[in-house]
């Protein structure tokens, strides 16, 4: 038996991946299949699930509802489409801002003296040691009417002798965007830093010898070679932003509703598991489509490098 195992390479490989395979099937594939089955069901009067085959939950997400208040059999309500679009827009804006903020910092760390890099990376990771919710509450203290920003602006206005009205920053889409950018910034810095740190400095010397100025060197050498880190960071940021609900709940005051909030409220508040399951699957499909076309376009940097 042992001799056969030593000589059978495919069997060795299967046994190596078996624990992970069991884990994936038991905790990912089976729950996903159950979610798919439930999404075609209906909510019972007591909050349970009536297992049947109906596309009503998916039609509701597309805006088509039955038993309308106006008495019509079917009516169009774009509420859920607006939530889906708001989630995609917020995830896109967050990802773009995170790239803009993370790239210069990652470049600075990658080009810093070796003795300082560990300390700088440590400073990037320190906020992640604090609980996620506590960091969001900290931003609530900063952005509220009596928060740090309004107090500072009020003091400046008082010194200049001009009237000041506290800004309404909390419970707005802007506050949610700030919280998202802050929470996911390290997830973009680290992969970009890894790509930049691996670039051979002789590439810059070669570019200079060929007459390239710093800006052209960045566009033709640094940016293409760092694109794998940018693409990986984009996936690490875009995917969780699409599904998160804590930041929008706290900084948005339950007024900025995203797909994650919709799913949470359907399962916990409305006790409508079929509709929540349908929203979960639509979220997953949307995320997969965006991720697929993004990676198809950039190919983790290979096409840009080849160009």
C-alpha cells in the first residue's frame, strides 16, 4: 500500500488537496447550492421558506413587483436597481481613490532605505490591529458636528472673525466613502509595494541610458511592472467593498443602503431568506463579472508589460 502510494504521483497530489477540498465543498459549495435553492423559494407567513421554483425574487431585484398599491398586477419600482448601482459606484470610487492614495505611499516605501522599510510597513499595518468597528466609530467621532474637523474649522473661523456653521459630514455618502477608503487602503498598499520592491533598479538605469525622462520611465517601466500588484489590490478592495455593510450602517446612519445592507436586513430584520439569498447571488454574479472583465482587460499586467 505504502509502496503504491509512493509510486502513484496523482494519488499523492489528490491526498494533499483532499483536506482543502473537503473544506471547500463543506463550507463553500454546499452552502452556495443551498442559497441557490432557497433563492427560488418564497417567504412563508412566519418567516420560513416555502421551497418552490419561482423567479419572483429576481424580478423584484430588477424592479418588477406584484400586488402593487395602485392595484396593478405588476409594477416597476427601481429601488433595488438603485441600490445595486449605488454599490457598484461606491466600490468603483473607493477602488480608484485607494489606488491614487496607495501608489505613491507604496512607491515611497519600496524606494526607502532597507533599514526603514520594515518600520514603514509596520506603520501601515498598525491600524489593522485595532478592531474594524472601533475604527469606524473613531471616524464617527471625527466627522460628527461636534467632531475634530468641525471644532478645528470653528476655531479657525473664530480667529478670523467669520461666522461658522458646523458641516453635516456624518450620515452622508461622502462619510461612507471616506470610511471605505480608510478601511481598505492597506489592502492596496501591500500588493503594490510587493510589485514595486521586486523591480530591478538596473531597469531604471537602462531607461535613463536610452534617454527616457522620469515621467516616461514611470509610464514605460515602473507602472507596467507594478500592474500585477495594482490588479491584485483592486480585487482585494473592490470585492469586499461590494459586500460590506458595517461602514455604510454606521457612517451612513442606515440611510446609505448598499447591497450588503439589503442582504443583512432581509435575513435579520425582514426574515425573508429567499429574497436575501437572491440578492446574495446577484451580488456574487455582479462581482464575478466585474472581476472577470477587469482581469481580462489587464491580465495581471502581462499585456501592459508586453506593450
